């Protein structure tokens, strides 16, 4: 299992795929590749709704990065999160699939 915290930002709230960059300061990027996390994923929102998504890998000017992207729905519970709120992100491999759970941990002061 991989765990990290994420502070909800504007691109997450307003981006069509709710891009959530996996912080290399908290996560071993080699483990993401080695353990098969990259590719299709099931995202479990704080309300318990399951959404399709993926763990995407790319390269920017500063080097490799990983991002979680979610297929948005019309009744998208992720749009109800608050800017600055902290999420606990847990990534697991379950029966050969990547499952990512997002849990609300608190709001910014």
C-alpha cells in the first residue's frame, strides 16, 4: 500500500480529470512502477462513490512525475471538496487492480 497526503488545489477542483500529482517527497516512484500501480484505476471518493481513473506517468522539465486522473461524472462528488482541504490518499493493488481511496482529513485554516 502507498499512502500520502494531498492538499486540494485549484487544478484538482477545476480540472476536468481532477489531476492529483503524486508527491515524490512522500512516495517512492520506483515502487509505483515496480508494483504495477501505473495504468487503469478505480477511485473511491470520500462519499464512497467509485469512479474510473488512471495513474498516469509523464516527464516534465524537472523530471518524471505521476498523476492520478479521474473520469468526471455529472454528479461528481470531488467538485464538492474545498480548496485547501487535506486528503489522505491510499493506493492499493487488489486482485490485480489499482484501487485509490480518497479520505477527507481536514480543512485549511
